[in-house]
C-alpha cells in the first residue's frame, strides 16, 4: 500500500466535500423539508461536493503517480 502525505488543509477539503455529498444525499432521501426546497438544497450540496472532489482526487493521484 502506498502512503501519501497530505497537508491538513487539503485533508480538510477532502473531508468537507465528502460531507457535502453525504448531506446532499441525506436531504434527497429524507422528508423533513418541503419537497421543492429539499430537492434544491440536496442536489446543490450533492453536486457541489461531487464536482469539487474531482480536482482534489486528480491532485492526489498525481502525487501518488509521480
């Protein structure tokens, strides 16, 4: 297994994006808010978290590979 040293801010960003994806998914499957608001906020969190994960993952992959 390869080990990668990440600075704390980058690790915090990764954790935050994972949290956004999880919170968005929870809102999409939950029923606490009105349907329109729940879907709007849920999709926004989910997609923002998922899209912001891509550059972070590519940066880590680059660090591992080279």
